[in-house]
């Protein structure tokens, strides 16, 4: 069985997923769609980068990571339905996305969680990581590594919840010596809010994965404040480094995070316990690609043989 993985070449998470698949399953990966048994539209929005006749000739799996209802216009609906004629089966990471996609297609939809790469994400020493990153050792480091402004503006990307994140950090700062550690890009809204509130922060833009791991390790708390997500990957990456994490109830949260750490951050403040950290760590271990990648492999075999 040969699989061609379509990546968007945007230097973002979908490219990393495609790269990790190729690294762990080289014997099942081809570099051109012509040589594939299955074309995996891992970045479904790039589907038209492949010729229509090839899509019709092959089995096609499309990953739909998440759909934001408020942004899903009639044009979006029409484009989905046009692409649907070329797709044999859909892969989604969570039940929230499946509920939306099931209203748009009659094709089979399968929920399979994301994986993480244990060679990239593993525990370490918080104080040493703080020192290496030049962060204040006495501060309570709160992390957020994503993009959550609309384009290059200061307008918040509401599905990512940057407003909720800032509200939460402001509450924490009443009780803790908070220092915010930001990663990713397009963080103008959050930066503006932090500066208005007088909360110190450090910004690390588009760092290597080694530095990103150090950033997780340095955090006393990582906050996922999103309203809608496919994952996010932080729900696997932070726990796999034994980083304390809280999250809103969206994406894959219920699949990987223990219930204590799924928080209504608009009203509640919660500091994860050592037991919470250990539970989350043990929860994510089964999603390491060395083991969980076989779930994907079995899924692709099923599509090839029975769909």
C-alpha cells in the first residue's frame, strides 16, 4: 500500500504531520500522486494542487481538521461539495468536526486522534529551561504558542480564544507573579492586551522544535483557550513534556486531557496538581506515532479494501 500525503508547504503543523508520516512510514510513502494507491489530502484546502483525473483514479482520504461555523459561508459550502466528488472517505480528529462534516457529505467519516512524535516531545527540567530561555526564575510562566490574530491585524481570531486567554491571565496575575511566554506568530491582539494590563511577556517567533520543547518545559502552566479546534497539537505536546495544562472543552480535549483540567476559563481558575500532570502524561502516551501510527495504517487499509 502506497500513500501520497498532500502537505500545504506553509511551514506549519500540517507540513510537520506530513513529514513525520514520511519519516515513520517510508515503505508506505510515495513522492508523487501518480505512484500512490491512496492520496491523503492531509491539507484538504490544497486539494486542487492535484489533477482531477488523478483524484478520480485513486482512493482519496481527506482530513477535515475543523470548521468554524461562523466563517463557513455559502461559498465555503459550495467549495466543500465540489471537492466532495473526488473524496472517498473523510478523516476527522474529533466528534465536534464529525458532527459538522456529517451535515455536508454522505461519504464515510472516521474519527482518529492526532499523534505526537516522542523523539520531539518528552519531559525535562523546568528551571533549566527557564534559564536557557532567559526567563525570570521566580515568575509563574504561563504559555500560549499559536497564531490568534486575524492576519497581521490586532483583531482577535475568536475561534482561538485570545480574548479568553488574556482575561484568564489577568485573573491569574492577581494571585501570581505572572510572566507570559508567547510563541507562534500573529499575536498582535494578545500583545496589545498584555501591554495594556502591564503583564510582562516574552515573545518567541517561529522557533525550532527544540526551542519549542524548551518553551513548554519552562511553563508553570500552559493555557488552551480556543473555542473551536481540530486538536490543537498543544493538547498532546504539553502533556508529553509533563507541562501543567488547562484547556477549554473543544477539539480533542476530552480524548486526552483529564476532566479536572478541562475548565470554563471564563469563570473558573484552576491550577493543575501533580496528579493531574501525571494523568495527562499517561493519557497521551498511547498517541505516540510509534504506536498510534498503526491506527492510521489500519484505517488506510480499510479505505483501500472496502470504501
